[in-house]
C-alpha cells in the first residue's frame, strides 16, 4: 500500500509552472490585458483631454476662443475705467489747486504777512486796465494838437513817465514786479499808519477817486454863480503822477507841421478802448452844476464797469486800490515834509547816443563852438533841440541823482559831462542857480521823492522783513491791453 504524499498547499520551489489558461470553448490562450496606467499610443485618440492635466491645473488653456476674447475685453474695459478714474482725479486735483490752493499761495511776505496770488493778480489787472485807459486818453487828446496818433506818440515818448507806463502796459512782467514792490510798500505804510494813528474814511477815498478823474466838486458847485465859470465838458481820467521824477525837466515845444511820422515800438497804432467820452467836435450848451455832477457820476460808473468787465475784479477791489493810495498820501504828508522852497538851476544840455559823440561835442564846445547851434544840429532831445538845448529854470531835485551834485556845485557857465542817463550821453551847462518858491505840483513832486526815500529807509530798518518769492513770475495774470 502506497504512502500518501503530504502537501502544504503552497507551490514548491522549482516546481512545474502553472498551465496557461484557455478559453472554455476553443482552448486558445487569453490575451494579456494592457495595464491601465500605461501611456496610450500616439496614434490612439484621447477622448478625455482632462485626463492629461494634473490635479488642480486650470482649464484656461482649453477655453474656447470666444471665452478668451471676452476675458480680454473685460481686462481692457477695466484698464480704461481705471485710466478714466485717474484722469478725473487729476482734473479734480488740478481744479482744486487752481480754485483753492493756488490763489492762497504766497508770492511775497512782509513782516510775516503773506501777499498771496489772488490779491497780487487783482492788483496787476486793475493797474494794467487803468494804465491802458490813461495812455489811450493821452494819445487821443494829444492827437488833436499834433495832427494824429503817430505825432502824439512821438511827442509823448519824449517823457520818461509816459515811456514807463507804456512799457508796463506792453510787458506785464515789468508791471508785475513794480506792483509787487508797491504792495510790499503798502504793508509797510499800513503798519506805519497804525503806529501813527492814521486812518482813512470813505469820504477821503471818494475824494481820491475824484482827483483821479480831475473832478473838483467845490469848483463844480460854483458853476452859474460867477459869470465866467465854465463847466467841464467831458470827464476823462488823467495820467497817474509817477512817484519817480522825470530825469530831465523839459518844456513843452510848440507843435510844427514838419513833425516826423513815427509808429510806436510795436509797429502798430494804439487804439483807445476805455475812453469815457469822445472829444466834442462842436460847442455844447452850458451845463448846470447838477448836470455836470450827474454826467461825472455816470461816466465814472461806466468807466468802473469797463474795468470790471475787462479784469473780472469787483467794485470793492477797485475801491480798495484807491483806499491804499489814499493811505499812502496821508502817511506821506506826515513822514515826508517837502517844504515850499528849493534850489532852482537854469541849465541847458546836448543829448547824443554814444560816449564818443559826447566827447566830440565837448571838445567842440571847449574850442569855442556855439552851444545852441550844436544842440539844434546834434541833440536827440526833440523837446529841447529847437530851443538850443535850453531846459529853463527847474528845481534841482527834478534832475537825476547822477548829475545833481555837479549841477549844484559846478561854476556858472562851466561844462558838465559826458553824463550817461538812460543809455544816452549828455553835456550840460549851468547858466544860473538861486532859491525859489515851489509851485504846488513841484511841492507834490518833491514830497513824492522824500516819501520814496522814507520807504527805502523803512525797508532797511531793523524789525522790517520782506521776501519776494520766485513764483511771482509764474503767477502773472493774463491781461487784455487797450493798446492794440
């Protein structure tokens, strides 16, 4: 009896291989299945593209073209919206700066008080409009005497005060710097007035305005009282009296028919845009005092309305300007005494363009040439050349400082020069000196000079501080000139 083999149910090492499985029907081998983790054949299409992405990878790359274009449009619209918001913000900031910040920006300080852009621009506009009106009126009035605007301009341009005002009208930066210095002086004057107990009333401001228009209520009230009284036919603003005296006193020559036609420096004819009334072409009936006063008030209001329309300032701004002028006058009367007499000099001069010409003139005079003859043939001063260079008797203080000492101390009949004044060269001869009484306008001119010296002292005095910022030139206003 054979023994049974004991088994463990586990294959033995090195034992026979298990048979290959066969199909139940045919007995052929079953194909080995392809592992699912293997990569598909390149030629085999992949029905599920997402099966290629790693877990969490976005599907953006596989969006449709319409979706991509829509996304791009949303990005563009967002960028445009942001840009529009930025532009609006910048405009708001710019408008806010122009309306709120810039007007309050300082252009100068005086004793810790700020002169801001707004008040600086108002003052420049007011003075520019007033100067334009003055020059237009002067030219129109003188044109009737000299035969035309060109001839009137040629005559007026011989006066330094006219040239100064004309240049300020043409060049706003020149006007702006002068105005800024005047505003600094106004602050100094206001402090002095407070210390001296000086104030200005509304009636005094009205009187200053009347003076500007050359209107005298007291004189007007006499119309009809005296048989010889003559009313004023027209009311036109009179030129400002500059605080700076003219460098050379001159006499008004008699106009001649041979005047040379000369255009103003800019090559165009000045035209009046702020004339209050036209010069009458025929006699007008005598007006009563009430009618003259009514015409004056009407013309003044029209003039101020023109100033307001031209500059954009208010009526109170204009009155504030005249108030400052009135306060100046009252302080000047207190701190700058002029006196009623002064040293007068009788002199004559020859004016030429270069120093070489002046030396030639001096040599000719020293050799015995006639002064009057040389002046008539060589002098550039149209106002005195036909008079042989005669300046007549004038107060010494009306001459430029550069020549005053020589005119005061040089021996009678001695020659002085060459002296350079305003780019030209002058030869003077003193013919006499003596103390004389001053006329009213001469007293005013001397007082203006004394007041100017007082202002200079106050600027330099201890306790006075002022500073002009470079930004003043950047904040000059746009102005409309009445001289085209």
